[in-house]
């Protein structure tokens, strides 16, 4: 068994670590990607602990933790319009902490209790399957969750299904399926392409496994030492981080290497954003009305993030894509178009909080200016009187769900005007400079 453990454990660890880094590189803020990445990292840590100390309590707890995080990813994939979405999310956080503490105290068989939150998350997602995209996501997630539950049961109960490390590798395969499904959802939500970017990252990960994973496994076999094994896993983790988070690593290196040259740092950052946008951007052809509305809302949400605007399909609009302009220029023009669309929602006269102002206020102050009326520590320094009034009004009288609905309605109006132009209409919009978000 000593010979088999490193040979299988190293690629299992490497692929899990790479997949976690890849998801974080796509969108570290979005809840489904962050939770799926955390599940993969917990599994990777479990592989390391199991390799050093097989069948230890710490390893078993680390293999149980992904079930709780997987449940969180399923809850985060619920449609935003689903009832009590925020309360469900908070409930998952509280229950996850409680179940994790319980798992530490329970014996091996009792630790299977972590499958209860996973089953609950999958059932909730299945209930709203008609509102989830792609339609196959709930079913695929449910099948992968069942496989994970069966494999975890085989690991914790006295059931012989072969060498334990093979069962652990099967756990990793289930989590890789979860990572892929979450990446598909992220790409569809953002209106981006997944395949070219994923293939490039997978090839980098496979090259790292071949070039470093093999020697690392041989070193573990030759030197039967816990410290040496941990060190080899750390080296593999570094290489997989470079494969999965290449853009973030390059930005960090640029910040260190060119810390005395701000202009060079800025130019390198702009170039890197263009490079990252190329394999992800999809063309704006054969797009349904619902997709176009979703792309518009996504672009408004990313109004202050130039890198994400570069990847938006809306950069293919004729009013944005004029001539041989760079992707950065297209993103700036898209920002200006969005700002113009929001401005057209503003009623005549002085600022007000009446019903006719709701769409403009929800988009202008929250998305264009990037203000959060529900922040615990709301900083209003530098804001004009209208912005202060708008934030105070939203904070006191507009529930979060109502504000989100207004933003959806406003984005739908802007999307309708943009799509009319895409289909041959000629709205008379002047593309002028647009303000960036306030900091």
C-alpha cells in the first residue's frame, strides 16, 4: 500500500488544488465558485493528512467538510428570485458550523450526518429546477452528490471496496464534477465562453502533474517521511496554483517587480486583462431575449470592473464595437453606453423618491456609483445631497428584494433598447464619457 498511496494521492491532490484555484480565478466573490473551491481545498488537505497519517480523525473530518460546502454551493445556485433565499443562505452557514462541530465529536459512522445538509441543498435546488440554467444542472448535481455520498459511506463504514486511496480518489472525482458544473453555471451567468479557457488551464495542470507530480510521487516512495511528503505536496500546490491562478500570480509579480513604476504596472495590468478576456468572450449572435437581459444586468453589476466588462458579450454591439478598437476601449464604450441607458431612465425635474424615480435611483446610485445602502458602516463622505437622500431612503424604506427587483426591471428596459439596436433599430444614443464607481 505504501507504493500505491503517493502514486494516486499526488494526482488526486493536484487536480483538486488546481480546480479550486481555477474556480477562484474565474470569480472569487461569487458564492457558488467560492464554496466549491473551498470544498476542493478541504479535500486536498484531507489527501495530504491521509497520506501522512492514514485513517486519522483529522483526515476523515476533512473528507466530510466538502459535503457541507457542496450543500452551500447548491443553495447559492438557487435563483435570486426564490423565496427566502437570503434566510436559506444564513441557515446553511449556521447549520454548517453546527454540523462540523458535531462531526468532530462523533465516531466514524456518525460522521455521515454531513450528508443531511447536502441532501437538503440538492432537494432545494431540484424544487426550483425550472428556473435554473442550464436545465441539466440540478439533475447532474444530484447524481454527483449521490455518488459522493456512496463513496463517503464506503470510506467511513467497514465496507470493503478496494484500497482506501482508490475510494478517496473517487471522492475527488465527484468534487471535480461539482467544480465543472459550477464553472458552467458561472460562464452562463456571466455570458462567457468556458471551453477555450478551461482547456488552456487543464493543459497547464496536466503538464505540471507530469513534470513535477511524477518526481514528487517517486520522492515520497523513496523517502518514507511525513515531513518529506508534506513538502512534496506543497511544491505540487505551488505549480497547480500557477496553472489555475496564472492571471492573479502575474499581477502579484508585476506589483512586486514594478513597484516603482506605476505607469508600467498600469500598462501591464491592462494588457493582462485583454489576454484573460480573449478566451472567455462569446459572440453576440443568436441570443435570446432572456439571455440578452441577463447580459445587460451582468454588465451593470460589473460597471466598475473594466476587466469583466471586456469579457461581456455586449462589447459586440455595433454602438460599442466601432472599427479596430482595443478590448479596453470597447469596455470603456460599453460603460458609457450603460451610463447613457441609465441616464435615460431619469425623470425630469429635481431628485425625488417617488415611484417614477425608482428604476433610475436603483441603477444609478447602487450600480453606476457602486453604493451599498445596506452596508453596516455606510460612508457618505464626498457624496452630494441627492446621493445621501437616496441612500437614506433605500436604507429605511426599500427592502433588499424590492431593490433587486427594481434593478432587474431597469436592466430589462435598457436591454430592450440595446436589443432593438442589435436587431436593426437605431436609437439615438450619444456615447459620452461615463463616471466610474465611487470608492
